[in-house]
């Protein structure tokens, strides 16, 4: 909850003043389930989604091709 509140305060301070880039593996609608408090989730996501431009990469997952497991 403390990290969620910290993110909320950052977004509140930047709202309308500066761009913010956020990268996530979750879709915005999945954030509601990831944030414990529904009121905080609504407030946070309103600040994120309202002015947002979503860029979704298209193409294959490159992780398996570039990751070699450790043999420890």
C-alpha cells in the first residue's frame, strides 16, 4: 500500500505539469486487481488513464531467445 500511495503522490505532483512514462506487464484494467484499496486504485488510474497514450509492442517475445539459463 505504501508503494501505491507513493506512486499516487508522484502522479498528483506531475498532473498537468510534466509527462510521465510507465511501463507495465499488466493491462490498465488489471491494475484494479493489483491495487488493494479500490478508492486508491480509482484515483491512481484516473490520473494515469485519462491523458494516456498507450503503446503496445507487437511481435514475438524476445526473452526466450536472448536469455540463457545459469548452469549453477
